[in-house]
C-alpha cells in the first residue's frame, strides 16, 4: 500500500492496540471452527470403528485448530507490520478513529475480488463437471459454515499468518531492512504463499481419496493457486478485511453452483 492511500500510513499502533487487534481477530475466527464438527471434521479425521471416540476426536481437533489460529493471528500481527501487512479497519476502529476512510479503502477491492473469485469458481465447475466438493469438503458445506470457516477462518490462518510469515522471511533474506518490501518481493511472496497454500488441500484430498485423476488434480491446483494469488494480493495491498470480504462474497455468489 502506498503512503498516499494507506489509512495506516501515519498511524503507529501501540503494543496494547496490537494485542487487542490480535484478540479480536482470534475471536472472529472461532465461529468458523465451531461450525466444523457437523460438516467437515468427520471427513478430515481418520475413520474409526469406535464411534464413541469421534466426538472427543472432533473437540480435540478443534482445540488444536483454535491454538493454530491463535498462533497464526499472533504471527500475522507481529510480523505483518514489518512488511506492510495489516488489519487497517480493526486498527483504526480500536484506536477510536473514524473507520469510514478505511471502509472506503477496502470495500471496492473486496467486492471486486469477491465477484472475480465467484466467476473463477463457477468457470472451473463448468469446465470440470466433477464438483470441487469431491476433493475439498469446504465446498460441500452449508452456506453459513462455509462463510464462517472458508471465508473468515481460512483467511486468518492462510493469509494473515501464512503470507505474513513468508513475506517477512523473504524480506529478511533478500530485502532492505530499512524499507518495506517492494513490488517484486511482494509479488514473489504472494505467489510462493499461494503455491504452499494450494498444496495443502491437495495433500489432504490425496490422503482421503487416494489416487486422483489428472482433471481433478488440475482443477484443485488451479482453483487454490489462482485464488490464492488474488486473495494474497488483496490482503497485501488493502488489508485482511478486504481479503475476508472477497472470500465471503465469492462463496455467497457461487454457493450451490460449485
């Protein structure tokens, strides 16, 4: 984000404000985890012949995911500020300043990204008749869990924590410590993160389904990598709230079509 348009360009949050933002983001991601047991977790957990153990396994998995979410939010908050990644709307709102400038700053790219993301998902569903829900259980969720987990929690886990960590590491290795990452390093970090994030559902689907056809493999890779680049760019240039808005709108517009 440039100094001319970034709502945080002249704002230096205090450590206390950073902790408050981290807590709010963690709480924002928890409803998505709470929506998982009846929708996705049974597909992610190993099959067990003892059905009495499944509820315990579900809640243990949720506890681990809640801890992972806390770590991801903390990493994003701690490292993101060094490389220009942030949650501008939350920072400004919790500092007592008017949030309208930040809302105007992030709403248009968030809406545009959501429409583009939905068009991309529907296009893939048309090109490949086999539904994405076959290989990624998130697409088979009911609408509300899909929005809460896929639209919000995943953005905090994969973008806010993941992209912040990757960009910070690349910046430490190749960047100028006196300057935030430029376009070249920023784009490289976005693409690397999209490749890493895109491989996660692929590995999970492979473990659940075994061998996959070339068509399904290409569909999953194209879906997650291309969308990851778009969402990563929106987060990098406009903030995590814009990326969340884009993800939520993508699922709203494509639900039932993918």
